[in-house]
């Protein structure tokens, strides 16, 4: 017997992705189809009950309405808010109590308020007041009474509000009169204290005079600066010119005189003779010689000089004297204008201050007079409104007795109850199908068991299906290597291990059957240490699970109970016939059957000699413990 040790549960290898699904949708659909008659019967019974409830318990109601238009003058943006505020007073307890007294009704105020409703729009001022009753005549009378009481309440509230406003406005008018008298008295006292009759005119005249003096002062300043500039220029000229200077001087130039005479003779001679004449050429040579001598001769000689007073210096001195006098006069003029400007500005400031106080008093007087006029006008309008108050609404369409009842809930009840019955029956079937999260098909068993499902079968529900299951497992088992442990998840599955192994052994003993690995029976209810030791030594563990009897919690603890996280496969037995067409292999079944070969290849060294062929398959059985011992082991495990 060969065995390959599988990785333990405490290894570092991560768990593979879960195959399958927690609840198979196809199983739910087949459960609904299997219980279709019961669901239809529940829907039919619910329909009968719904019709009876709709006829006996749901009452008919008639609704009448009055159409009103709101004539209150408000802004467009305030229509919806103001109108809704007014309509909220339709169903106040005071109004509903009056309606109940006038119609002699015994209905509670809360119920009566629920029968009355208002409909308005934010885009228009049209309002509809509706009322419901069991009788059409009572509905119309109830609507008219509600509107009548509402109008009376509006008139009463409007008259009280207007009377209160008139009293407050009379007090406001008296206070405005006192304010006007006080403002006028303060303004008159200010004018008398300063002795000013026309304050604005005098202030304007003072401002114009100050502006004129300021302009003349600026001109005086410019004149003074011009005189100072002229005085500075004359000082510079006087400092540069000497007091005396040469008035006349004569110089002696003999060569220059001869040159001038020779040039004149040359011009006269050229006019008479040709340029090639000897006399002309001789005179030209003489002129050239004299020009060279004049150019090389020293400065001319002075023959005589006359010295006297410098006229420019005399003129500069006279200008200095005159400019000094003009500057002093301009400075005095500027100083005088500066004093005048200061006096004018002081006068303007004083008048401006007085005018500011007077303006404040005058503004207060005008404001008091304006408020007095407004309050008088408001009081007059209020007195007119008291004589003829308005409710603010106008009736467009009075109430009429309705011919037909409003849309009743009978049809809704008659339709909703059968649908609820149908839905409840379907939910009950689905809840029963998923109750306890039990594995009924291979996809659910693979998901909750976290391992592949290598086969599914209707055996032992169908005894003839054992041969097909044994053939399916035998084909995969003979192509694997290592030891395969076969275990039952519980007592019911443990009783099925022996028949299945017997049928597998019979198939292996048939002539021509290929050899396969060893098979070892295993019971999951035995003590934990031997159980885990045997599971770890085996290449794989095949767990038998009966369909519909094991929950997800039972299947999720298989790996921890065996002490290994891989190499665990499942066989689902007792599958319902209508679910047998669903997939019988779920997950990576090839990796499950190949576990022994991979482990052997990993454990064998590279230079190891080739192994001998495996002996023919033989079935190893292990005696099961007696029932008391098994119970004791289960209790200890």
C-alpha cells in the first residue's frame, strides 16, 4: 500500500477560490416549478379572500368640491407661501367644531379633518376645497358648510385684525404729529441762534468769495515767484559784469592794409587785361606773398584805447533795485491774500457746520412730515376696510352632489391580496428550499465544503444508480495513484461506504480492468488523532454526503476535522431526480485525483531509479468500532 502525505491544515499555502455557488438558482426555479400547484392554490384562495374583503370591509366614499380663487394682492414669489398659510386654517379644530355642530354630526374632529382636503397650485391662485362622505348629498352639504365656516372665520379674524391695526395707526399718527412739531421747533431755534435767514444762500456766497480770494492769492504767489526769478537772474548778470570796461580801441595792421590795396588793384587789372598778362601775374604773386605774411604776422598793434563805466553793469544794478521792490510788494500782496483766504475758509467752515446741523434737522422734519402723511393714508384705508372687510376669496364653482363615488380601493384590495398571497407562497417555497443552507446539488456542496465534487448520484434513492456511480468513480480512481480514503460525513453516509467500496472492488476484479490505487474506508465520527493521522498519510480523502441533509456549517468543518486543507473531494448521494441533470462534477477534479502523483514526483529525488509498476488494486477494509465505542469516540472528538 502506497501513501502520499498531504499538506496539513496549518500549512502556509493559501486556500484556493471557492468553486460552486451557495444556493443554486436552478434548484430554486425547479422548487418553484415543483410546487406550482400549491402556489396557484394559495393565489386562488387569496383572490377569494381579497374579493370578500373588498366587498364587505372597504366602503365607498363620495367627494364634493368648491372651487375658489384667491384675490389677495401679493408678489408672484409669495403666492404659494401665503396661500398655503391661509389654507392651513381651513381645518383648525375651531372651524371643524362649528361644522360638526351645524350638521349635527357625531364624527370625531380628527376623522372629520381627514375627510376635508385642500388642493392648491404654486403657479395659480385657484383653490379647491373638497370633502368626503358616505352619502353624496352629505358630501356636498359638508363642503358648503366647511367653506361657509371658513369664510366666517376669515371675516371675524380680518375685522379684529383691522381694528387692532386702526388703534395702532392712530397712536402712530399722534406720535408722527409730535415728531413734526419737535423737528420744526429745533430748526427754527437753530436759525434764530445764529441770526441766519437764508442759510443755504449765505453759505453759497461765502464759498464763492473764498474761491475768488483763493484764486487771486494764487496769482499773487505766481507773481512773487516770477519777481524772485527775475531778481536772481539780475544778480547773476551783475556778478559777472565788471563796473568799468573799454569803450573804444584802435589797432594798426600795415600788411593787411597793403594786402587789401593789392587785391583791389588786382581786381581792377583783371578787368582790363587777360589773366596771362605779365602785370596780372606779377600782381597775383604780390597778393600771394602778402597773404602769407599776414598769416604769419603776430597780433595787430594797438594804437589807442578809451575806458569808462560798463553800461550793462549799470543796467543790471538798476534792474536789481526795481526787481527787489517788485518782489517785496508781491510778497506783501500774497501774505494779505493768505489772510483773506484763511478768514473766508473759516467763515465757510462755520456756515458748513451750521448748515450740516440745519440739514439734519431739516431732513428730520421732512421725514417726520412724510411719515405723518403715510400714516394718515394708512389709517384712512384701514378705516375703509373695517367698514367692509373681505375674506380674500371668491367662489368660482359651488359644491354639487357627486353622481359617482371617488376612486375606491376595492379594486386595489381585490388585486393586491391575491398578489400578496402568490408572493407569500412563492417566498415560503423559496425559504423552505434555502432553509438551513443545506447542500442539495453539486455546486452547493462544492461551495460550502470548499472542495471539488467528483460525482453526484441518485443512489441510494435509486438503487440502480449505484452501478453508474461505481463506474464513474472507478474510471477516475484507476487513473490516480496513492491511497484514497473514503469516509461518510455522518451515520447515514457511513452506512453507504461499504456498499460503494464493495461495488468498486467488484469492478476492479473484473477481467481486463486496469490496476488502480488503494482504497481505504474511513469514518469521520472516529477519534480525532487517528482520523487526522490517516487523512494526512493518504493522497486524498473522498467524503460521502447525502443530499439535503447537511448544512453549510457541517460541510465547512470537514477540513478542520481531517486536519488538512487540500486533497478533499465530495460525492453527493441521494440527489432528487429532477436535480440529476445539473452538473455532477464541480471544481478542479483532475487536481484532486492527481494529488498522489504530484506528491510522489515531488518527494522522489532526481537520480532515483525508476519505480516498479504498482501492484494490482486491492481493497483494504478497516473494521468499524462497535456502536458504543463509536459514540464514545464521537463524544471525545
